[in-house]
C-alpha cells in the first residue's frame, strides 16, 4: 500500500483540485455548474440525501459519469462517511444535504472533522435568497451554526460564484491544516441560468499557510535533540496528514530516540518497531505515558497537547523542554509553552531536521540515550499491555479485538466507535501503516464507526475494512448497513456487545460506587457480569437486525468459536457482515489515568500503580 499516493500535498496551491479542461465557458444552470465544478476538482464520490432546497442539484448529478452519489439513510452518516473516505484515501471527502434539518444533521460530523483535521466539503441547499432570514420552511442559518467548527464557510446566492467557491473550498479543506469547509447554496442560485467558467483563479490573500520551516529553528531543534539525555518523539496525527511517516522513521532511526504515537497517529510509526513505546494518554501504555513524564525533551511533531494526553496540564512532563512543530501556528504554545516553536508542514520539518541532525553528527555531536533506553526497556518488560481472562469461559472483549487484528492483518483498515472498544482496538490491534486506523479522537463521537467504515470502503474498495463498534455506538448509526448492502460496500462490523454503555459503566464502577444509572442497554434487569442476557432479552437482536438490512448476521459467544467466526466473516465479500460478539460486561480498560489527575497517577490495573523507583512514585 502506498502512503496516500492520491492525496494532495498540504500547502500546494494547485493540488487541491484535479486538472480540468482549459478555458471552458458554457451556459447552464447553477445546479449544473455545481456538478461540473465537483467533476473539475476531482471529486468522485458524494454521500448525501436529497431534499427540497438541494433538489435542483440532484437532477444533473444523475447524468454525471464522474461523480458517484451514495444515498445514505441519515445525514450524520453522510458526514462520517465523507470523513472515513478522506482519512482512508487522503483526498477530500464530500457530503451533501438539504436545508434546515438536513443541514443541521451534518453539524456533528462537521465538528468531528474539525477536531481531527479531516478535509471534507459539506454542500447544503438553502432556501431561496429572498426568503433567507424570514424563518422560511426548513430554513436554518447553517453558516452561522457551523462557523466555529469549519475552516471556512460560504453562503452562495449568485450562481456565477459557484465554480470559484467550489475550487476554493476544496483548496482550503486540503491545504495547510486540513479541515471541513461548508458551502451553502440558495435554491434560486441552483435554479438560475449562469455562465460556467473553468478554470477559476484562486485568490485567497488572507490564506497563506506556512509550510517551509525557519532554518534557524530547525538548527536549534536539532541541537536540543542531540543534546538531550531523555528525549521522546511525541508524534501526532499531523504527521499522517502530511504524509511524513517515511521521514519520521528516518529521523527516529537516525537518532535512536523513542517514539510515542497519539490516538490519531497510530500507524505513523510501526507498532512492531523496537523504538516504539506505544500510545500515550488516559489509556496509553505505561512506557509511553511515563516516558513523557520523565523526559527532558518533548520533540513534538503534529500533535496538540490534548488533555487526554497531558492529564493535569500543570503536572505534565515537568522536567522537559519542548520543541513543537505544527502546520497551525495557533496550536504552538496554546496548552504548553514551546522552547523552540516551528511552524511548517511536518514533512518539510522532518526532511530539514534529518539534514540538520546529520550535520550535528558530522560535527561530533551525538546524543547518548543508552541509560534512557535501559529504563524504557525495563518499563516495556515490566508493564506490557495485557488483560485478565474472562470469567467462566466467557468471551473477553480484548481477546475478540486482538484476534481480529491478528487474523485480518495490518493491511486492513480499522474504524472504531468511541468508548472501551475504541481503546482496546488502539491497544490490541497492531498498526503498521498510515491510513489504517480511523476513529473519532477529538470529538469522541459515538456512532462514527459504521458510516466511517462505509466511506473508507467506498474510497478503497480493494481493501478489507472492519468497523469495531460497541453495542451502544452501533445503535446510533447502524441504518447505514442498508446503504452498504444496496451500494455493494461489503464492510465487516464487529459489535463488542457487553449489554451496556461500557466506558460510562467503567466510570460508574470506579467513581460512582457501582451505581449503574442508565447504562444497561438490554431489556432485562442488570446482570452480574457472568451470565449473558437470555435470548428473549436481546432487544434488538443484532443478527436479525443485520439480516433485515441485507447483511450476513453472525453471533459468537464462546472463545472456542472465535477464530472460526472471524474467518467465516472474512470469506464473505459480496455483502456486509455483522458479528455480534457477546462479551462479559465487567471488563475494563487499563492502564488508566483518571480524568483531571496527573499522569504520574497512572494505574497499570485497578489499584496497581507502577513503581518506577524514583521521587515521582
């Protein structure tokens, strides 16, 4: 698998749209102009639902030989599918909806894409321009609503502006720090006759992302890296967005420094690499969390010092100086002051750092991390990721996810919902390549997995795509299984069914005296964590539900059946497959740093705090 070979380079002022016929001038409707503009920028897939205000655009869309429309069952599914498509392919994802409730149903996936820096363009219909502001039927100020959660948005009332706006929207979404752009088009602008002109000239004087880092900052960062005793390469999702994973590996192996990859960066550096310590954060590995705490240098690349990584901010990495490189200058110093700030594209930054570090080596300056690695290797050996076996021969959720990862392999794409299953997936699936892990990191959106997997499979149909979902998340967006079945999108869905909202239940166990208020999802009384729900209390029955939507439904309840059921699902490629894995409900995610506490308080297991033999214990 190549590393997002089709994606545009961030900061490239021309790569955000595909080559188009030169100097095309034609008379057509605004709706026809919209579809021609989408073709011109290289959009090949649109996820959406028609409605009154956007309906004029759906008529010419029917005639397009270049743009495939996938009719989803809910606009939220369209938005998450566009995100999954973008994350899996590196191209801009596109979703479309009508005005009012159609547009507002896109708010959650737009916010999700904004938090995780995913390039999507959301196109919405709006009431006619003369009716805007009158509280007309199905009117909502979607530009005002989404202004805080988009890179930019447009309200188009002049059909002549459509080609320029679409070109700018794709350019803004894909360059600099990627993100969502909303284009809201009045219905009369879609219906009116206009002159379509292509190519358009992009004129965005206020938008000039800095991609090339300052040479002086690069040299200073290289000196700090080779001079440190306990450095950590703290890698965020920006490294994947910048297609910089090859450069990251070169720098890591050149210096010998340890690497941690955040939840959004899994796959940026191979899990199997001996320099990889794992994922930091609330449910990160003990070596990764502790390495950051005890480092003397955080060499931060495309990460944003998120609260889930830092824990209590004033206690985070108290002995460390900070080099912080990011494409977005607003992130540098936002949460943690940087001793060496570097604004630039991660690929450009890493390429220049490799040269600068080699120059330091040539001058006789080379870091000695041997004592640091002695400690790191000891922590890796003493505190590996693991889990307790399930009681009474039941299925362990960690075991299910681990076996899926082993049997399906690192070439597949894995999309997770949000909660315990998300954390277990990040821990027990081995990620070796970029673009193989999709999840809602910043927003933590339940219901993300199924539509995101659908979008990923639509964008990369020759790649196996698995959604790892919880029974709570699955009930939010499983209607998109019908979309998958009808559109030849054969994803696999593993439902980790513990009969409850698992992560909330874990917090209730730990912090609310085991008072399980409104976290039980099945119909019967709460169980003791050993006996599974009886057949009659399976409401809904996920196997029957999946079959009703045109999928193959399977169920697994015993460890001895686990591999056979996974392999059975892998062999079915003409329809979506859903596996209902009945697991015990009292499994917890460990390690854990409780919210609001210092990372020094990490627990390896319940009531078990690592002993590092120093003053921080």
